C-alpha cells in the first residue's frame, strides 16, 4: 500500500468536514504534504438525490461537500447546481461572469503542502463568443489569479507570446503571465498577476492534475502563494453560451507528478565584436514590428549608412513607433547590455527621440527610458546607452523607439544590442551623418 494512499470519503463525511467557503476558518482534512487526502464528488453518492439549487445572481455557498460560486458584473446568468459538483449554466448580455464548483482552502498551505490537486471532468460546453473552460482559482501571499484552460470559444486566451510550453495531462500547454491593474479580485479592486496554462488543442473531458501545472509555473519562476481555491469553471466574457458539467470529481492529496518541461533554447551568442543584432534595414524590417497604429517600411528615401532605413509612418500618438521583442533567454534580468538606435525626422524644426524598454514586473507594466536625444530637421541623432541593466524581477521585455511628443514620421537605422560597453562602428560617425532628402536649408 502506498505511503500517500488516497482515501475515499463518502458524501456524509465530506459534508461533516465542512469545506470552507472562504479563507480564515479552520481547514478541513485533506491537506498536509500529501500525507492525508480525499476524494469528493461522485464517490459515495447515490443514497439520496440532491435538490437542484438555481442561482441567477452572484452567490457563494456549499453543496455536497463542494464550494460553489456564481460571479458576474452585469448581464443575465443562470446556474443550476445538481449535486456532486455538477451544474449547468447559461449566460447572455453579460460583460464578465464565472460559474464554478470546487474547493475553497484556508490560505495557510501551498499546493506542495496540500499534495496533488486533480479534477476528473466532463462538460457539454457550448460557448457563443469569448469563453473559457478551465481549472481556476486564486492564491494569496502573493495574490495570484490562475487558469488552466482546457477549451475556449471564439478567442484563445490570453493572447501574446507564450513564456514556454510543457507536456502534462496528455497534451501540450503554453504558459502566459499577465497583469491586471485595479481590477476585481477576491480582495476587492486591486492590481494582481494572472498565471495561465492553455492547452494547444481543445478538450472537454479528462483529468487536470492542477499541481503539475503549478509545478511547471514554479519552474519558470512563477511562484504561487497559499491556496485559496481550485474549481472547475466556465467563464464568459462579452458573449453568450451554455454548458453542462456532467462529471466533476475533485481529488486532494498524493504525489505530485512533475511536468515534462522541454530544455530551454540556448541564449543567443554575440558575434566576435560583441554584437547580438545590428539592424540596417537594407532587406526589410529585420524583425522589428509596428507599435500601435504605426506602419513600418524599408525605404531608400533616407539612410544613415548604406542605402536604406526603416521609415515609421501613421503614428497617432507619441508612444507609437517601431519595436522588437528581446529574447528572454538572452536578455536576463539583472544583466547589463548595450542598446542603441539612430533616428531622424524631416518634417519639424526639431524632435525629441527616445529609446525605451517596456517590461512587466510585480508592480505592473513599466516603461523605462534607456536613451534620449533631440534632433533638428534632417539631423540623424544617436540614442545610445552602452551600459544598461535589465531590471530585476522583470519579464516580457520590448525595446522600442518613440518620440516625447507629437506624431511625426521618422526614420531609423543602425538599431542594435550588444554586450556591456560595446557599440557598432557606425556610432562613432553619428555626428557626421549625411544630409537626408527633405532637410531644411
């Protein structure tokens, strides 16, 4: 018999254990480093039929040993709780709503102290628009809202570039980390992070070993707090739809299966001169992309060196320009690099240019100026910082060129990243830049 064997708990025992509806009361049995465990839901049921409970507005409670919650901010919602963690739901004319059943913990234990948290589920899921089917919950210390997304509606959340991927529960999941600023949470409106694992192929039945996903986040430096909740959840956002949970068996305790994480790719290596990249835009945008409404094109209208530069047009705000995402395995927090770009405009008397780093941190999305310079009409100016340190505890780094004000078109050339103290040879000649077409007399 395994040391961490799983004990089936019948319905009466589950009710007597009084699963918690919120943090701050005594924890029910089932936690503690996997030494104790229990199964809730279909096990032991069948002696009597649970009376259906119907909810229309936000409400929290317990039924058959499961905590349940309907939350919405507006719109029409119906949730029919049929027992054993099962429910049906329907929504329309909503902004945001969540229907869920699972377990609320007392915020005194991490997932590793609780042991494996798993849900065996089956759902008839029929979204019409933006919606998620997921294992969902929160932690405190730190405050984290998390999603393990199994299926979705018209849009695969949460958008953006994944931080990595791993194999678990018979599929591949991609990891994302997002930030919510002054938004609703279990502690009222505040700023908090969201951790996401999103399956690459949809499914509506199977087993989610939640603790395996938590371990994957941990390996990527995304640390959970003390468990508040784990619940099978249907969420709708500015959409309509319906769903019926046909099976929902929550298991607590036992050994945690560690995720199958691929080896991270090697960091980029600088060339013999210490240059990671040098964008001359002779053959296109060189990996740079538009920011906001800006449009980018390789042009021979002007160039600092060579025959072409990157022209930035269509800007509707000063922050809009050209950007490049920095490789997260190379440009590590706390390490120092050299960054630069050369810019010019020929439609105004003068313009202030900025080379800026956007990044996320626990405090929010940040924008830090790396270098700044003012240039007259037709004058190429260098935005250069040969010793810039990537902020500690930061991620999702984006380097971009903008202006301090206005929406004038501009040209870029010689954008680069290099090792600390290094800059390309062209920067030695920046003040001797050739005149550009359209330069004022």
